C-alpha cells in the first residue's frame, strides 16, 4: 500500500526519493515536518502531491507579515438571524496543511500553531475544536538570511518531528520535471491511490511496531549525549526523544519490519534533532558543522545487540 503512495508521489515530485521517504515517515508517525529551502525547488509540489495521492482534505496558509492568528485558528462570528455566535473555521482545519513561508509572519501569528501542532485542536473563545484525522502540518520556511523573516522560536521548532532541505535537482531531473510541467503533468491531475481507511490501518501498524528496551535505551543515550555536548547551547528535549522513537518506528515499517532496530534510530536522528539544537558561538567560530556534531554523538552511543 505504501509503495503505491511512494510511486504516485515520485511520478510528480522528481528527483528526491530521500525527501519522499522522510515525509512518509512523518505522515505514518503522526508528526509534522519543516522544509527549509529557497523558493522554487518543489516544496509546494511535494505537499500537494502527497495530499492528492491520499485523497485527503488539503489546506494552505500563505503566511505574510499581516497574517492574523484568527486566520489560522478561526474565530467566532455573530449570526444576526439567531443572535448566537458560530465558529468559522480557520485555515488550519484540514487533514494536510501547508503552512507556506511560516517564518515570514509575526511571532504572535506563529504562536497560533503551538496548540494545534501539539494537541491537534484549537481553542477559540474558550471552546475547543478538534482537528480532522489524520492531521499533519508541513511548513516551509525561507533561509534566515532572506529579507523579511522572523526566526521560529525554540518552542515552535520543537513541535516539528523533522526538518529537511530539498536542494536543487540534478540536470536530468530538472529537464524531466520541466517536460512534465509543459505537458500538463502537475499535482492538480493526480488521482487518489489509497483511501483513508488504508492510511489509518498503516498508521495503526506503525503504532504497534515493537521496540525493545535496549533499543529504546540506545535512543535515550543519544539524547543524553546531546545534553552533555559542550558545543551545543542546549540538548534535545524529552519531546525530541519521543519523536525520534516514533520516527524510527515508521522507518522500520517502511523497511518492511514489525520491530525497530538501532539502524532505524540512527537513520532518523539528524533530521529529528538538528532543528532543536544550536551550536555555541565558539563552535560556530571554529566552523563546526551542526549535523556532523550531532552524528558524532550518535557514534559515541553504544549500539545494543538485537
């Protein structure tokens, strides 16, 4: 079933099978994804292709400096006929939500996503509204050196399961995606390949992936090492530990196993941690690479026998 979904996405999103794998991991592990890259490399195409292949309700929020929190969460509006207030849904009330250029909006509007990302519900005028299931936010952000960006706070970043970058396609892939576009092969023409029930069954199977205590200890050792690393301003949070393990379980499922192994943990560690951790000023002055330092901590952790 998942292979049908992967094949459908790869037909329209050309040249980055690794990114497709990671977005499927977040989907199956019920996490959110942050994609940081320059404009025009296919971020929106990837998200729209995923939603269309699943046949799920898709919503898009284009963040700008004047976007309001109520644009995200929705608001209560007075019905003049009944004299009662009714809820008007915000842009976030969809199965798959593309939060486009999330760091172009103000911190106040960014904070409107905190509750819904953690609890899959929004509170408007003391009333709580649940999100549809499944629910996933895929946010894009411009590099911080771009004009008009507001850096995401640590609390916001910590709610994303993974952060990835797509990069430029190869010359051959770029020619192929251009040909596809010229011939009208765009995400709007994608047909659904799996239904909601199949997806929910896959998500349930991921939740039931077996993970032994020694593999869980391996993940915890990696998290603990980030808290001891002198080149980091701070270590990974307990939420990071939970998301790392859930992502590893989804990785195991995509690999055709019903149990998690240390290689699953290792495969997702960098993508699950690098947006939660920052280098100290001294480490930056020494030209340290964040991902390399994270991976050096992975190598320090003792790998268990399974």
